[in-house]
């Protein structure tokens, strides 16, 4: 089955700096790669996603890049703010079958004011 | 719209007791999922359903059963709870259509003593 690895497990940045989180996946059949933000005591919230026919996608301060050949994708957050502090998860899934998500182990991002 | 709701929010069980977690969605989604989240790990798939009346096993199904008698509801049962089932349980749903997004509920925190 699919395996998703995520690094780093914790990341501390100063407000205004950029943050980068990286994930690799194992199954070349995966074609959908979402990123979720989870705040304490809440369920995961989708912040951005990318499909395998696209190499990069941007939404204001966040962007995701995908390298299908190397099977890795990354989340980039620019101009970080204290409210960006949370746990971020990457995930992968396929377009067919059960379409369930396989998650990475998460990155705890701390933005220091 | 309420989206995805979960009942109860918290529960403490003794070893050997049983309980049912209820997930409800009002988005007319075909696919529904149960995940569990343990400290330091990403969400892992327990069971899923691709439509009313259907269920299937995910990666960690042992000790759980599910039912999908109505399209909007997905029930997760623990027949004889064990301390290893202490976790936070998340339900999610998605449509069959072109959007790949999964919508998550707020979670149920279960402690088995």
C-alpha cells in the first residue's frame, strides 16, 4: 500500500520567515496530494491540494509543489504569522477505488512572534 | 450546513465495554471514512464506505465494526474496548464527483481504562 513520509516533525520559525515542509510518497498511482492544518482539539482542515497533472499551485501565502518523478511534494508558507502555528499533515490518495487518504506523520509548526 | 458531525465528543470506557460512535453528514456524499489519530502519528484508516449499505476494511480494522444503513450516517462500533483503542477518532466524507476533497468532523476523544 501507499506510504507517506513527512519531514520535519517540528519546525520553529520567526514571524515573517518562510516555512517549508516536505513529503515523499511510495505509490506512483497516487494522483491527489492535499495538505491539512489541524489546530488543537479540532479536525483537519484542507488548506491546499494539488493533482498529479499540475507541478505547482499557489493560494496567497501558501504554495505546494509536486515532483512526480521523484515522488515528493512540499508545502511552502511565506510571511508566516502566529496564527499559522498548528500541526500540518500531508496526504496522498488515488482517483479510483476507495479514494482514502494516506497521511504523513505531521509537522508541528511554531511561529515565534 | 453542518457539514460532518460526530457524536459524542468525549467518552471514557472501561476495558470490555462497548460503544458506538456516530458520524453524520448533510452534503449527500457517497464516500465516508473512519480514521484514528494517535500521538505523533498521522491519521490511519479504520473502515470506509463507498455508498449506502456498503462497508470495507482499511489499514487498522481489528476490534471495530461499522454500518452504513443510511447514506448520511456512518457508525463505528467497538464491541469489547481495549486500552489500545484509546485514540481520537475522526470521520470524513467526500463526494463521488470531480472534487477530491475530504471533509472531516471535529473528532471523538475516546479513553479506555
